[in-house]
């Protein structure tokens, strides 16, 4: 009996041995977890890149169907450019819906004459705003549809805080000039305001011009120190580095360093945290929700001039470590580092009628459609 007990005692683990085994398992888990997270992010980034490729393909299919014309923002269906006959604030994504296998949703925008705005539109177009979305209409608003094609898997989960809100992680290329959004002479990207530029207008070449990039979005509160999802808005444009009158950018470093009290407040005065000015919150709405500029490098701050001209520095951002995915007009996808060359100059020689090479380095050059640059990302 004693012999058997001794044998049983010798075959058991000692406390020290057990602690060593637990420590080894902990080390292995510690080594494995980053690898799993890295693999998950790599898969998410690949899916994100695929979404961008599909969107670029939709742009080309749209152009093939509509006489080589590119989609635009600030207008309704192809050929309906008169503000009195269409909503005037449609984003380019609505026009792309039939080329994203979303024909039924597109038909709803047409049949229900839906648009986003502060009041009812003319000719029967109905503004779908927070003020008139309190009933069933708000629960079935096509603008609130969340399209998975427009969401990057790496983005944090977001809720739906407003009845007319649908998020987008992907934005159209507005260009390198944060000019007056409705003045096509100041827009350097390939997508105009109520203006159908043809593919032939991209004289820098499709492989040298951005089509889409990313924007991180979140259902954040009124203030945030997360530069990727927030922005700073100015009623006094000069405070934001924008000039008076047309509001041309005079000093982009002000935007790059702006965060009063360490917080990015989109909206000022009585509109701090105003949902209407949050970038990436309304995939179906107007320019500052669905476009980005290459004025500042990826993952930089964003600024919005509410004083007069509604200019905006809308930086591309993402939750991918170190940069953003970007789609070129030829359909190729690049991962762009946040340390990419973005120049040293503060503004264009003539920002109200910009022309020639971008002063904002390689990133700026890829924002312009006709700057005469030929650089490699």
C-alpha cells in the first residue's frame, strides 16, 4: 500500500512544474495573439482593397453606359443637372448604385424623389432630414441603408444614430485644392460638382490619378481626440487657415495642428458636434461627406470652413496601421503610407484658379487630374 502511494505521488506535477507549464502556455499565447491579429488585419485590408476595386469598376461601368462621363456629386440622375428638376445634393454613390448591384435601392431614390437637405426640394423632391424622419418614413429611409460595400472591415463597429444616416468608409477624390466646393474651376479631382467630366479630362493618366481613398468613421460624441474620425470647424475662416471671401487656403499648417483643448470639434458655437458636418456619415449626401482632399497626407486632421465658402481640408484616414488604401482611376489599389511626401508649401500660387503641378508632393500630385505630374506612389 505504501509502495503504490509513493508511485502515485511521484507521477503527479509539483507546484513549480505546474507554474512553469502555465508560464510557457502564457508565452505561447502572447506570441500567437499578435500573429492572429496581424492575420485578421491583413484579411480586413484585403477585403477593403477589394471594395475599392469594385467601386472603381462601377465608375468605369457608369462611364461606359453614359458616354465616357464620370459620376459627379451635387446632382441627380445622368442628364438631370438643373437644380430645379433634381435634388442637387446627391452624392456620386447614388448614381453608382445600379453598377453596384443595388438597382432596387436606386429605383427608390428615383421613385420617391429622395434627397438630403434642409427643406423640401422643387418639383416634388422630398428632403429626408432629421426633422421629418420621426415616423415610419425615418425607419425606411433609403439614405439610411448601410451598404456593406461602403464599409471597411477594419473600421470599428458603428451604430445608426440618425434616421437618415448611412456611413461610408470610401470617398471620392476631390483633388489637392480645398477650394469652394461648387466652383468647378477650383476642383482638381476627377469628379465635379453637377459637372460630368469625361475620362479624357484625366490628362495625368488613369494610373497617376486617385479615384477613391478611405475615411475612418465612428458614432463618436461631441468631442474627440481621435484625429481619424473628428475634425475642427471654423465660423471665422481665417482661424482655420482659410482666407476671407472665397476662403482659399492660406496656411494648411493651421489645420494640421488644430485641436482646441486637444479635442476636434466638428461645428462651432451652437453647432458643436452637429451631425450634418461629420465626414463619412452620409454616403448619399453632398461633398464634405463623400470626398477627400490630398492637401494633407493620410491620417492628418480635417478642417471645415463654415464661414462663407464651405471649403474643407478633408484628409483620408483609416484604422489600418500606418496609412490608407487608395484606388487609382485605372482600378489598381495601393496602400499609401501616412509618411508619403506631401510637400512643404502652404498654398497654391493661385488657389482660386489652380493649375500646374501640385505643391503638395506625391500625394498632392495624385489628387490632381490634370496637373501634368507623372510620379510613382
